[in-house]
C-alpha cells in the first residue's frame, strides 16, 4: 500500500500525475502550491491549475545531512543518503522548489530538462510506503 506525503498538492496516483497550483482570476499569476490569495496582487480569485510535468532546472544543491525537524522521513545520521534539491521553472513563470532524483552535482546543470516523478520517501509505522514528488533529469 502506498500513500502520498501531501495528497493535496498533486493528482497522484492518477496516470501521468501533475502538481496542483493556483491561478489568479485578477492578474493570471500561477503559484505552487495552491494559495488562497494571490502573492502578486493579493486578489482572492484563485482557482486550481494543473501544472506541466516537464520543466527546466534553474538552480540546485545537494542536501548532505539529515534535515532538521519537522522533516518528514525516517532518516538518521546512520542511514541518511544525500539527495538533490532544485528550483524548477515550469510554464507560466511558476518555479517549484523540489526534491530531485539526482544528488550528484556533476550530473546536474542549469537549463537541463527535468520531469515530474513520484518516489518513495519512507515507510510509515503502519507499513505504508509514503510517496513524494520529485523531478528527474530527462
């Protein structure tokens, strides 16, 4: 059994799942994750917007140590594996800060194409695999 870490931010487990953002009815700004008010114009006319699965890597780093709480995961100093974190440019000027499937800086470059995937993060106390979104090099 698998479940989403944050079920309200994507359409996973649908076929070809997408991130769910918001579009402002007043100024057309698009955000992720969903927002109740527009960060550009402060308008409250936000509607759900499915975001594209492909984007471009703008910037990245490698998380080389166990994140501080409230990190969702079961990593300890003994079993932690470094992971990539990146800023991904999608259509409509939306930038997503997200986990990457690649942690090796030599394998990442600015402007490279990436695609949304869903990966296991940890197994919860009930034995369910907890899934999160990430972007993988294409």
